């Protein structure tokens, strides 16, 4: 082999090989050396076997993965890829073989293997597809449909759309493109940051892939070949955000047992056989869990258990998702993106994209610009997008062809994608509030001489536009006589809190005491709203599997819908005003809240949690700031979701580009590059993209 591995000052791997297939092998191998533990955790999560070494806490996820048939879907998608695009299938296989080649050596460096007794397993050609499915199966947020069903039954049909208002629970990103007419160099800039649950090691891997056919830097998903989301090939660069499209459905299934022990499901043609078998989820330190896997003509059944010994019919919910239906995952696009030289090439490559559905921005050195949606969105009845629908009604079937995908011209010299309603509006139900998108657009419009260095200031922006409605309610509070029992009156201490908030600059800076004060008042308002009697029917989550519970808790839902609930909804206006007054009094009577960063600290997910939880740093920003760092107002200020990476791609000079991840290039504890990027990430700075091979260090052997 002709593989060469270089590293930059941050340990980022730069790979050279003779051809794309050999390069894919090299990418898999170096990822195994740098992130063996992360890769094996993801492989097991994709197979539904993680509880076997991580314990009972993961058994619910494993059961869901088995029921949803993720591994089987990955095998089917690989088989179709081998049939329709054998060259790409061989490229994916080469990546998996590279992982296998480096995994044992990587595992020897990672102490987690010894701590759990885990031995490195085998990566098969379908494993990268399974990892991709596992990473994105909840990305479209289909459990939100369970929440809407809960609202309809526990609060009232008329309020379903209240909680379908803009405000995603888990997904989101920023991205923007500045055309050459607004840059100092005359060439375009592409920048942004994906917002995901922060994991340690990080969910993105900085890497460079070079062979005679192409030379691309970008952010890879560990366990998946290529650079699916963010890349700079020299003459062209691209980036994505979540389109917030709705492309997964839940069907209410009626099920019954047959005399021979099989299962039937009631569909539009009446009772029909469903595929059924039993699998065992092994649990470290616990009893194994038996899971019956049932699949109807709509899809795998992911909720619902047969009543024991009654012989009665039962109900469940089946999940219909595009790769399971079509046998396509969109991996055909990955090598084509690497080979792209123009926005037309990127555009053509993305015609093969399937899941997740993304908004894409791209620019090239010839002045070409691209702004489009990529992915597969099924055409079906509007009700499918809102709630679980009856499996037996033919009106809820999918049409044979997917929905057309919107695209737009880049006007005013820039384009912004931040999950708000806009380009992808016809394809979804819930979108992010416009705060981030509007703020980024306003910042971009203020200059016609953008540089890569100046662009990082956009990443760091902490203006909290979402605070406006609560501040207005605070401003309206206490207009009556002060103190005592007078209706509408505020105590002197609460008035001082009110005055401080109304003078606050709305910046959610980590060191801001006023931001901490705002967060304390906001939390008190959210808790009181959630405790209001009108929400009694939503107090307890519906009896769905634990993996869906984050979408079903009332408190976080109230926090996300706070802007709306302050001015509309089932809580009477007089009660809202009273709640705001009570929140001001509560905060005024307690200890003065600390600066925002004292409680707003990073809380990354780790398969094996670090014993010192207090080591994680303070953060600025908030859910709706451009510097998006999400917490659960009223319940915890800790931030589990933030920028999983940041980047600026410069089309004038790739070496003036920059990138950063929250921790480092290495997933090995104790490695010099395990967390060396964290200080830069916290300051909102970027590490340089180095492409001069002479300024890189070549690894021996």
C-alpha cells in the first residue's frame, strides 16, 4: 500500500493514498487508532448490543434498535448498494476493513476496553451504514408525534398545534454562506456549526483525505467513510443544517396472536401475517431481556406489548422510515461529494442523498453558489406528519414518488440556514424560531468585507432574542402598588430584580450576573407554568418506552414553548401575569443568582462517565443564541447540546479556513490531543486548517 499519514499541530490526521479505495481503508484504520472505544460503542449501539458491556441503562436503547430493525435495514441497504453501485459498496467495504485492521491496536491504547472487559469486534461492510442509521434514526424527532397525541388527549385537540409551534427539542445547526461580493477577498465563505448532543469523544472528526482524484478537508462522522456534511475540496466547499423535515411516520397497529404462535396485523386489506421473532438483549450485571420483534406491512413495531396470557388483541405503533422502505441510505453521494469540483458537482451528488434531510449551502471558486434541500421526504396525508395514524386506513399510505425538493437563489450576497421556516417549510411541521437565522442575517448584512477571522465573531454571538417576551412580561409586572398584599404589587426586592432585568443587554455571557438572574427568573416561570392545573393531564409521560421520554416530559416542553405560552395558550393571561410576579418574588427572596456560567456548564454524554463531573467548564450562550448551548430551563442549567464543531471554509485560500471540535482529534484519554482544542472551543476560536504537507508531521510505520 502507498498510504501516508501526517498530523498537524492538533493531531488531526491528513491521509494520502494511491486511489479512493485505498484512502477509504486508511480513513477507517486511522479512525480505529484514534477512536477505537468510540467506534466500538457506536457499532454495538447500532446492533442493539451495548447493554452487554455498559449495563442496564442501555437496555432500552438496545430493545428499540432491535425492534426498529436497524442492523437488518443496514444489511438491506448494503445489498442494494452492491447491486446498483458496486464501486461505492467496495469503497465502504474498504473503510470497514481499515477499521478492522487498526482496531486491535487502537483498543490497546484505550483504557475503557479493560475497564468494561470489552473485546474489539468485527466491522462488516454494512456496519458503517448501521452506524449512520443509529446516529440519525431519532434525528427527525418522530417521538414528537407521541407528544402531540398526548396533548390532544390530555389537554385538548385544539392545543395540539400549540406544542407543534416552532421549537425543536434536539436538532438544529447554524450555517451561512457569504458570496464574494461581501468578502474582503472577493471569494465566498461558507461557515457554521452543527448543534448536537455533545459527546466525549466528539461526534465529528477533523480529517483530510487526499489521493490523485481529490484532496478534501472536512468533518467526518466516526464510523462512516468520507465527509458527508462539511467539506472543502479546494475549488468547492459545502455544509449542511437539519432541514427540520418530517419523513418518518408512526402507525397505530392492531395485532393478534395466531394459533401457531405467529402475529397478524390489521391493515387496509384486513388481517395479514406480520413477521415476528424473538431476540435476547444481554445485560451486564443483570438479567437478559427478551424482545419480540414484529414487522407489519407499514414497518417495524416499536411500542406495545401483548397482554400476558389473555389471548386478546393488542395495540402497538409501527415506524415507517425511508431506508427500511426503499433499501437506500444515500451512501452513493459520499464518494461523489469527495470528487466534486464545482457546485454543480455537489448538486448532482446530493441528488442521491436520502437521510437525514438537510439544507445545503455550497460555493466554488468560479462564483457558483448553491442553496437547496437534499434528501427523501415521502408524500402522504397531512395527518401522518402530526400524530400516529390508523394502519387500517388506506389514506395514510405513502405515494410512490418523494416530494420535490426546494432550492433558492442566493440574494443580497448571503444565505442563512438555521432550522427556521423558509426553504424547507413545505416539508416539515416544527421548525426553530427565527431568532438565530434573523440574528445571523443581521450580522452578515452589516459588512461587505467579511474575512475568515471576522466570521468567528458570528459564531460567538450571545444575543438572546428569545428573551424579549419574558422581559416584556417582567416589564408589565408590578404596575400596581408596591409591596404587601396589593394585587399586582411587587416587593422592593422584586422591583430591584425587575429593574435589573429591564436594563440587561440580553447577552448570555458566561460571566454575566444579569444573564444568571434572567435564567433564574425564567426557570421559576417555567416551573410554575408547568405546575398550572390546566396541564394536569400532561403531568405524567404516557407509557411509551424510556428511549422516547425526552420528548414527552411536560416541563421541558413548557420551556421550549415559553414564548408562546406567555401570550397565548390554555393558561389565562391573568394567571401568566401572576406567575411572572411570583417568579420575581421567588428569585428576589433567595440567594442572588450566580453568573450564568456558574450553573450553565457543559454536560457531555460519555459511555463511561468521567468520575469528576465538576471538571466540565462554564459556557456562555443559550438555546436560541447563535452561540447555541441548550439546557432545560426550570430544571437544569447544564448544557448537553451545543456546537459539535465549528468551521469557516475560505474559497480564496483554503489555509485561511478554520475548524474546531469541543475536545480534540484523539479519543484516547491521556493523549496530548484528547482535549487540547477545548480551550479554543470555549473561547469561540478556530484551529487553523493546514494543507501544506511540508508543515505537517509524517507518522512512521
